[in-house]
C-alpha cells in the first residue's frame, strides 16, 4: 500500500474490547479490519505501530458514548485528530439493523473518509 497523507481509523469502543478498522484517503482504497484489541492506551498504541501505512495524519472516529472519552483525551494529547460521533447522526440503510463491532468500525472509517460524519 503506498503512503497516504491521511489515514482514517474507525473504532468501536465498548467496555471490554475495541474493534479497529482503517482506510486511506485515496478514493478506491480498501477498508482494512485490524481486529479486536484491549481498551488500554498501550494496546491502541501497539496496534497503530503495526499498521502497514505510516501516514503523517491520523484521524480517529468513534461513537460518542461513555467508553470513548478516555480514547478522545489520550489521542488528542498525542496530537491526533479524534472525532466522537453521536450514534443518531450516523447514516444507516433502511433495513440494516444488525450491528457488530467489526461492521461498526468498518462503517465509521468508510463514512469518515467520505465526509458523511459530523463530530459532537
């Protein structure tokens, strides 16, 4: 994967583990799912270091909830952009009611790249 200027990272942050997916800024770039990980900051840092693309600008997006505020504070302290998005503002298809952590992380990375999300 060639180096991208921006990498969008979607995270579903429940209480016990986090699901992470990322996509590069290019139009036809594939969304890659990195898997589940712990919720501690050292777990997140370790997963980000293993990403194949070393981008200059990382943008994190997660659904705004009680488990995401620690992520927001830590990421902004590290100098990265971090967006919390209200679940009611995330566009969904009419019949799409099945949600899993993996699907949510992939969807948020894709929607962030397309500019369809607004931060809280």
